[in-house]
């Protein structure tokens, strides 16, 4: 304690205290109180500015984080709203697609009252731009059997090749080796629509066994004849895109673009029963 009382720090503090006490008292006694006030204010002004700056800084810092929290909260609310709207749009689009499909289904039933139809969804398909083999979610438990035709919007897609209890496999008209009795709607010229390996990758098939003088033109619509195949008569197969003549065999090959979408459709109809009459 004695060491502290005798230290230079203690002496300086005492002297400053005396000065701060005595000097203002003397100046006040001499009538110079304003000088004391001005001096005090001069000494305190920087401290006041520093305190004000510190207070403003703290308030600004607090306001920043308060505003940040508000913005984060608003962003979260907007994300939830956007997600809700996206779900509503997806639901509306799905409903619209279903309504369109049901409309096509009803139109098909009006045109072919003899058809018994079973809707089916595609659950698997081979890779590539145009599928030739695919799997459906309907099978024998739904009345689906081998060799039943598959259609979409009244156009031929393919037929069932294998059926399990709740699944079935099918091929499209693009599959190599497929053959459909067909005719040209405009002229009645008869031929056979066949799948071809080299054409499948282009989404095409061909109409063969036509004579060189067959009446067929680009743009003609090709329909099923109902003869020699699993398909009913008068279903649309596709339209003519190109005609190639063979001068040696005196025949022509007609290239067909299928009317059914075989690249992106996910729902088809299986004809489980129909009258086998022909016109």
C-alpha cells in the first residue's frame, strides 16, 4: 500500500485531481465561471461526439440485423408462395392433359362403339428418340392379353407381346418385323406396312408390296385394312412422306410417318375387344 501511495502514478492522479478542483474554484471566485464552463465543455465535447458516434453505430448495427432478419423472413415467405404456385400450375397442367385424353377417349368411343378399351400408362421404355419396345401398367388382371392392339387418339401404336397379372410388354409399328395389312385411304391401293430397323431410328416405317402403277401420293393417309393382322379396320397408321420406285422389280416403296406419337406419349389405350367385321 505504501509502495502504491508513493508511486508516480498516484502522485500524478492526485495532482490532476487538485488541479481540476482548485482551478475551477479559483476561476469561479474571480468571476470567471464562464471560462470554467467553456473549458469543461471543450474537454467534454470530443467525449460527447465519441459517445454519440458509438450510439449511432450501435443503433445502425442493430437496425441492419433487424432489416436483414426481415428480408430473410420475406424471402422465405416468397419461396413458399412460389412453390405453392408452381404446384398449382403443375396440377392445372396435369388436369388439362387428363381432360384432353378423356376427350380423345370419348371421341374414340363414339367412332367405334364396338371397341372395349383399357387405358394404360407407360412404365418403362427403351432408350432412343423413338421407342419400339415398352412396358405398360396393365395386365391379365385388367383383361389385357397377348396380341391386343394399342392405340392413341385413333392411331395405331403397336400391340401386346407379353402380359403378366398387372403389367404387359408391347412393340410399336416401328419394330423390325412388324406387318400390318393397310390401304391408301384416297385411292384404296392395298399393301403392307412394315417396321424396318434402319427406318425406326428416324421414326418411320414403310408400305410395301405395291405395284409400280399403284395410286399413291405424298401426303396420302394410310389406314389399317383389318386383314392379316391384329388391328381392326380403318384405324389410322400414318401418312406418306416419300415414294421410292424400283425400276428392276417394277414396285414402289412408300415411307410412312406414324400418326401416333411414339417418342413422348405416356398413356395409351388397349383394345381388349372389338368386332372383327371388315368393310
